[in-house]
C-alpha cells in the first residue's frame, strides 16, 4: 500500500535530491547485484521515476532491494545505493512498505563507511525520515555523520577566498558606504581579514554593512569575496539571522555560475548549513507548488 508522502518543504526537496543523486551515482553497482531482467526496471525507477516505487515495482524488485540493503559485506557501494533508493521512496510516499528501522539499528556503523556524499545523503535521509515520522529511530544521526565536508576545512578555505581580495577591491567595497564612514569601514575590513574573518566579531556594522551590501550585487568585482565573508559568519552562527538562507533563495543561480574555485567552496559552505541545522530553511513561506517549481536545492560541490 502506498503510504503518505512527507509534506513538501525545502528540507524534503534537499534530502530527497541528495538520495536521488546517490542512487543515480551507484546505479551500475546496484544493477550488478540484481537479476539481469531487473536492470532496466531499476534504471526506470531511478532515472525516470526519481526513486519512487510503484506497486508493480514493489512486486518485481522491492524484496531484492531490501536484501542488498541488508548485506553490506557483499558490496558496500551497492548496499548504500539500495538504502538511498529505499529512503527516497519512503520520503516521497512510494509503495515500499518497510520503514527501515531494522536497517538503521543493524547497519548504522556501515553507513559511516561510505564516501562522504553518499554517507551524508543516507544519514540526512534517516534524520529527516525520523523527524517527519517516516522512520522511528531510537536516536537520530547527528554531528559529523551528517556532514559532507569538515567544518574546519570549509572555514579555512573560505578565509583564503576572503583574504585573497586585493587592496583595490577592498577600497571598492568600502566605497559603497557614505563618504564619512568609508575610512572606518576600510580599517574594520582590514582588521577582519587579518583576524578571524568573522564579521559579527567586529561589531556587525563595520565592516558588515558594506560587505553584506556587496554580497547582494553579483556584478560587483568583490561579490565572491564578500559572499565568502557572509557565509563564514553564517557557519559560525548557524545562520542565526537567516542571511545565507535569504541569499540562497535570491541568488542560488548566481552562485552556481561562479568561477569553479569560488563556486565549490560557496556551495560546500551552503550545504554545510543545511547539514548542521535541520531547521535551516530558505524559501520560508513559499507554497508547495512554488517550491517544487522554483526552489533550488544545493548540489554536491564539484570543481
């Protein structure tokens, strides 16, 4: 019987997209573990049906997927791919009836052995399934289990980007302020970049006002550097004021078009916000049909 799907939210879209990505990446390995006649069916379920099983699919393939998802020692990648597919089906209201509680209880240590993107996708899948009562866990995954990237590494890379802002660009950033405060902003920006690079540690207004302003202007030459500074502050504060949630909602397409070395770090940082806090939510107040049509999920960062 088809169970009710989880209500549409950014978190649901993000978690399901990550699980679908993991299933697509691992398709070949999983297909090799199934009967030859099931390969085309698996392809259709993953790539055409976005990891949603119909009642007919359940009759044909569900038991075999559950078997692969219960045998990590027969092939870790296929095991994780089957798990990602089953979680995606459950979160989307597909026809798979198993609630995967036993799998979590038995195999959570095996999930930790997967590659970072797949591990994070599966762990976030379980966390969100638990939060939305699609799976009832004794204890939901937390901390490093959920994170694709190490937080300290992200902060280090974002600081490198911020500090790579040439002196002329630093002047240009501060020119966005009224004439009377430009010198104060310039001094504060220099101190921030030489120090922690965390805007809120420098009082917020100086240099936060001009940095935030430039981070909203994709045509500005210092756009990426200022975005890195705003993102650094968001990582430290878990985006307590929603500045990066707002920016993702408004400027996700511009982040996706940044130069590769900037894009990779920015996307990784935004993904970390989602993985650190289950309530991190751009698109607040959007109707479900708007979310499905227009919301942009955070892709796995690639150089």
